[in-house]
């Protein structure tokens, strides 16, 4: 069989990476197409396309502001049909309601001119260009939310230092979630407005906590994302400390939740001292960390669910959920966790370790093994990690990213339980539960137990109740939170098959 590679370079043509990923997926499903990618021609993207066998020599001279169409097909006709479809999608972008897309400004300066009252910009361009755009925004007096990743530590530190001097926030880079003045940004959920502030170095962790707070009758004043590296020693917690100051001054915020993987000790000490100086109460959820000495106005939370309960004044969430009563015996003693949310993956690892169960992961928390070490440990995988998302959409956008790993787990005789998350909300796939059920197909009739939780609310476009109903109708065990899903899996392991 003859393989055909077709490329086209569109000079000076920009489109958001999320839109390009959706278009790439649509092209890849066409008959005769093996793989397809539509990407901005940054050096990192060109390398991704080269590694995927999607570039020929004609595309080497493309520059960062150009867009590359890369198609690998089984024959010339299929390749040309795919190229025509790609150009049709690029030339006729549509709005979310199916109509023609509205005019959008082409620069930060044009956006400020068109919206003079705006004070925040969300940046989602390739990492090679994100720093320059963020700097332009700061100099226009705008707070910045950087959805973009692949920004160097040096650039992040420079931007955040400049922003601090200007009295502005830089949320990110790689900031996936925020709720500002009741408005969900990027991957976020529709939650009630209330008196609980959240500072998150984690996107899905912020989503889980804000949704649990909403389900418990509380609400969010602000949810400020800081980016996954903010609490590392190189950055020094610049945005976290500024967010603490902002929420401490906010009369509408009563309680503050801080979410992160274990921070650098020197940075953690700064955060703790800042908490000590506040008159407000705090929950500190450093997933995977233990033994923190906190002041009297703060509590340490060992899970996202515990942090939400503390924020609600000690109210127990889902007290009627009894994992032991719902549990079923597993056919084998192995658990495979396949997560689109990195912090949800980390939370499960910590809960398993606390129960004495060994775990391994591609994103291990302290005490867990790396996935390459193998052994008899349970495999808890973060499918949103860079190794799985290079050149393709995040699994929250495209749940098919989990399909191959799911099929492998369901046919592995050593795996008795498959543990998954379903994350909904703005920016997420329109029906992740439906896709999961369809992907499992006949495997649902097998002996492997599937346990899921749904992160989201009934106010989200997908609807949490609707998503849960689809899972339960297919025979999937659904727990009310990610932490409860982990406890249910542990309860199943205790039963004899």
C-alpha cells in the first residue's frame, strides 16, 4: 500500500489551538486518512508533526505565524479530499451556535480599543508566542490568564515579576481553570456565587472542589488559577501570594482554599506565614504532602473532598453514600486508573497509599512508584500529561484519547477494576459519558468492574445528572466524588471474588 503525505502552508493564518485540534480530529476520521494535524508552525509543533510522519520537505520553511496542514493518507485521492475539507473548515469557521463567527480583534491593542472596560485577557496561543502577548497585555494594564503552556520558567518568572510591579495578576502559564466574578474561564463549571475563595495550582482540582462546594450548598467568590509551577522554588509563589492578598482584602470571601501538589518548602513557608497573618480561615490541600505545621486559622485537607467539607464549615458531603454497601467483588486484584484530570489522578494515588495499597504512575505523588518500575502496584495514569497530549487534544476535549488505554485495561486479566473520571463543564467534550459508554461497547458485559465519578454541576452544558444516568444505565458504578470513587474501588478489593 502506498502512503501519501500532503502538506499545505497557510501564511500568516492563526486559529486557536483548541479549534485546530477539533478540526484535526474531524479530518482524521475521513475515509483513507491515517492521521492529520492542523498546527501553527512553531518549532515544537513542527517537531511533533515530523515525529508523527506528517511533514514533507515542502513545509520546512514555514514560520511561527504560519499554519501547517499535515495529512497522511492511503492514497492520493483521499489525501486531496482531506486537504479540501481542511481548507473548508479553516475558511468557514463558525460560532458555537452554528452561525458565522463574529469579528474578533487580531491583537491585544485592538481588543483593548474595542473593549475599553475589559481588565483581563485570556491567552491561548502557542507557547512560543504566549510570552510576548502576555507582556503586551500587562503593558495595556490587563490581568492575564495564560491557558498556553510550553512557556519557559525564565519567561514565567519575568512576566510574574513585571506583573507584580504593576499590581496585576498573571494566572498561569498552563492555567486551565478560573472563575472570576462568577464567570467560568477555560475549563470551568457553572457554580453558585458565594463566600469561598479558591487558589488553585491545579485545573481539575479547582473544578472538583468548586463543584463539590456547590453541591454542598456553598458558593464561590473567586477561583484564581496560578499555574502548575507557581509554587515551585524557581517562581516563588508570586501569583499565589498576590491571590492571597486579593482574597484577604475581599469582603465577599469568608474562607480560602489553596490547592496544589506539594510545593517547594521555602515557598510553602511563605504561604504559611501569609496565612498566619490573615484573619480569615483556610483549607490547605497539598495533594500527596503530609506533616504540615499550619497556624490555628488553617486546616490541612488530605483530599479535595475534605477541603470542600472544611470550606463548608465541616458539613459532611454525601453522608448517605456507603462504599461497602455498593461494592462488588473484583475478578482480579489489579486496579487501573485512567484519568483526564492530573490532580484527580494524584488524589487517588494518595488515598490508595493511605489504605496501604502500592501505586505507580506516570505522574507519581510522593511515595508512589514511577510507571517504568512496574511490579504489582496499581497503575494510576494521568492521560492529560504531556506524553499523551503532544500534538493532540487534551482528553477533556477529546475523550477518545483514553480509548486505547481503556481497551488495553479491559482485556488485561490482571486488572479487576478500571477507575475513570468524567469531567464536564465549559471547554470540555459535549458528552464524555456517552463517549465512554460507546467506547467500552461489549466490554461492559465483561467481568471487569468500572468505577467512575463525574466532576461538574447540573448547570454545566452537559448536565451532571444526565451524565451520571448514562453511566449507570450502562452498568458503570458511579461514586459522588473522585475521593468516593477511590474508596469504592478499595472496598471492592476487600471482597472475595
